[in-house]
C-alpha cells in the first residue's frame, strides 16, 4: 500500500546545519552550528533523511556518546579531508579554510543530535570580488546566512537554503547580498512546499487524515480551511516571537493529533462543528511546527511579512498536492465503490493512527 512509504519518524533525523558568514575586504569567517559526528563518521548525507539508514550508523552513534575532547580530537584528525568539502571561492579562486574555534557540548541525550559550533576562516586575496560559499552534498543541507553591520533585530540578513551541494549567491565584501523581492518570495514558496513534500511526513499524515474522513467536498473544504487558518495564525505568532512553545511539547502533540483524527475517521464520526473546532486546534499545533523551520533559517527583518506569506503559500500548495495525489490514486478510482470505506478508508486510517501512535511514544518515552 502507498502508505507504507510513510515510515515512522526518524529517530536520528538529518537536520540542516546553520552557517553565519561574515565577509570583509580581507577575510571570511563562517560560524557553523552542526552535528560534527556525521562528518567524522564519514556518513554521506546526500538524500538521507535518517542516519540510521547509513551503513556507518553505528560509528555515528558511538561518536554521539563520545566526550567533547575525544570527539574534538577525532574531528581534528579528519580535518584535512573534511575541509576539502567546505567550499569558499572568490573570483573563481578557491580559498582554503582553517579552524578558528571549535566548541563541543557535553554528552546529553544521545537519542538527540548534539549541536557543536565550528568556526572556520580564511584570508581573501586582494580585490573586491564577492565570495560564494557552501559545502558538498555529502554534508547535508545548509542554511547559510550573511549578516551585515548591526546585531539582532534590524540587522541586515541574507539567507540561502542550500541543498545538494549548492553554493550561495555572491556575498559582497561590504554590505550584504540582496536578492530581488520576487526571487526571495519564490524561494520561500519552494521552502514551504518542500517542508510538506517530501519532508513533512507528520503533516502529510494529518492531511491524509482529513482526506479519509470524507470524500465529499464540503467536509473536506471545512476541515482544510480550519486547519489552514489555524496554522497560519500560529506560524505568524511564533515567527514574530509573540508565542513560543518548546519542540519537546509541540512534536508529541502533533503526533497525538494524527492519532486522534485518524481514529475518528476509522470510527465513522460524522462532520460537525466539534470536528471543525478540533481540526482548528490541531492546526494551531502544526503552525508551531512550521515555525520551527523558519526559526532555524531566519527571515530578513526587512522582508518579514513577504517571507511569511511566501512560506505559507508553499505549505498550502504542498497540502493541496497531497490531497490531489490522494484523489487521483484513491478517490477517483475507488471512492464510489461500496467497499471503499471498509477496504480502504478504515485500514488506511488505522495505519495512520498506528504510525502517529509510534511517533508519540518515540517523542515522549524513547
């Protein structure tokens, strides 16, 4: 069944690293927040969602449990080969980075990634040619942010979400790279869409839970509208830092929301105001989950609203794509059959509930 592709959420999920880069006329400095363990273990993160899927997973897990000094020594030993994957170029010339700082926290919960701080830097050749930066696909996705003069609120900010070995836009030695409004808006639409397809398995399952409730247009439209309005509200409030809820609370509740809507589907609960209110409430939770993505990446303060709107449009397009695929593969062909509910809707809903239930256990107890 096509739902088999939606396996349980990764316990060792690959997350994007974040690099803050400062370029001056004389040098470039990048501060990475990343999981060093995957680099030291030599795991190829290109196209990988979970490090458990790598044949080097056991080495990665051992490094997670290694004390900071041991991991630092292992990283420095591998640095000559690791730095070859960090790309810094200016005027077509590659610049070789060196380690300037390395900070590794103490061992905590080994089921969670350990975020270390690696600061690299390099002198630039004379001239005013801009810099492009990034790293190879094997190191995974990278959020690269160029920060200009000023700190915190109001500071200039360029953000590039780099995947598959992409490099940044040209970063000037004075000021910050500026993209056109339309280009940046389009990138946030793509980012929102990809957060649903293919990366947002929990959000996909929730939307499928709305789909299997009923194939009639009115119930589906009411649920999707309530869900959209709700997550739009909390996405905006969380991104603007008006509301803040820790991920350790939000993620288990999102899993619980999946279980709830799927079980109602299986039990044949009829459409009512209560169902719409419940979906709206769960939409508030999912909006907090969406906001975590923008929190990692950061928004240009000067284009905050357009970034939010673009990301939200991408999310909506992703949800519509999920529903469209479900209609084409299931609804059109089997929705009119008498056995549709007993053979497809109920088994699919129970499968969704089981996956959501496992995620809830994993996110609270494991």
